[in-house]
C-alpha cells in the first residue's frame, strides 16, 4: 500500500498579532514536533494532540496555560478533537486542567458522549487521573485587570471591538496512512460571560473532518458557530482544492460579517490557510518544507 505524504498545519489565532516573535517560535516548535511524529509513522491523532499540548503550554496563546480570563476573573477552557472517521470528543467551560485537548481525546475514546461541559468535564478529568492545575498566568491576570477597569457595564464591549482577543489554537494533520485529524483549544474571549461556550467544541463550527479533508477555525466564535464554517469549508473540499475551498469559505464568512481564520488539509495534503482578520499566525510543514507567517 502506497504511503501518503504527511503534512501538518497549525495556527495561533486570528485577529491581532501581538508578540509575533513569541508566536512564531511557539508555532515552529509545535509544528516541528508534530511533523516528526508523522514522519516516524505515528498517527495524525497523536500528532495533533501532542502539537496542541505544546501550544497549550506556550503562554502567548489563548489556550491552556495563559488562557484569557472571563468576566469574573476565572479561566474556562474549551477544546475538541476529531478524525476523518467521524470520531469526535470535546470539552467546554472546563476549569483547572493543564491540557484540555487531552481531556477532549479521553471523551472521544473513553465515553459514549461527544461533549462534556463545566463541572462534569472537570470531574471526568479527575476520574481519568488528570491532576488539578491552575492555568492562569500573571500576564493574563494583568490584561484582565486592565480591560476590566475600562468596562462601564456588567458585560464586555461589542465583540467587533475586541478582535485582538481572538486566540484559539488549531492543528490539522495527515499521516502516512492518509488519516486526517483536527484539534483546537481555547480560553475563549477575554471577559466573556461565565459559562460561555464558543465554536471550539462545536462539531462543524470550530473543527470538522471527513473523507474530503479537515479544517479548524479561529476568530469570532459565535459567528463561526452560526455558519458552521469548518463544516462548510470541508464541504467545499469535496469539489475544490484546499486553497480554493478556503477562499470560498472566507468569502462566505466575510459576506456575513464573520471575522475569522481557517487552516486545513485536503485528502491529498493540499494546504488551506485563509483569514479575513488583520492578521493570523500560522505555520505548516509539508514534504519536509516549512512555511510560517511573516
């Protein structure tokens, strides 16, 4: 059986692009380790989980350690993982774990469910042996205090005014057996209401994969959910190459006022990387060659 050429693409969020060097270094390191798993014959599922974990540990990103704080100053995290075999697992509004992506995989592999939320997700993590962990950083606490002092209402400003806060991390990979896996993880939007769930753990919204390809989204979660952008982009892959499918999905998002970015791969390893925000941080490796945002 002929082996498929493996590839991996990662993103560090769409919107603003603060600390570009830190973002670039984090994405390059994570993508390189994920790609090495693929080249050694590992599965794309292992690659996207491990890559996501590295990004969850890179505090410049809004995922895992370094997640944004919600309106009352707490960290609530969402994550999901999916394969083109329609396997899926997700967690939402979960607290006090280091690697939400790993809990999402456990949901997929150890339960009959697709999505666990809040205290239920955290309790499940403990049952699975995952120890308590505080993902808050001093940097994000200071950001929360600065933003909170500027808010005159009990809720946050209109989402369009805080686009720099988008920061979901996402990973898509294809292994030598042709399996495509996708993953994403986020701390949500800075100052979001407690219990808010964005697109990240919603199948078809933040992630989707099937026989045509896999896509993960980042940006304005409510609108990404509303239009099921990852699902839409993968559907376009059924008739178009990844690059064209990405453009079509972003054109659709722009038409309906959704600010976002998408990364993905089709079954031939074609690259999808598109956004309509001011910037998006990304990195991909294909055929041993790396490209990274400038």
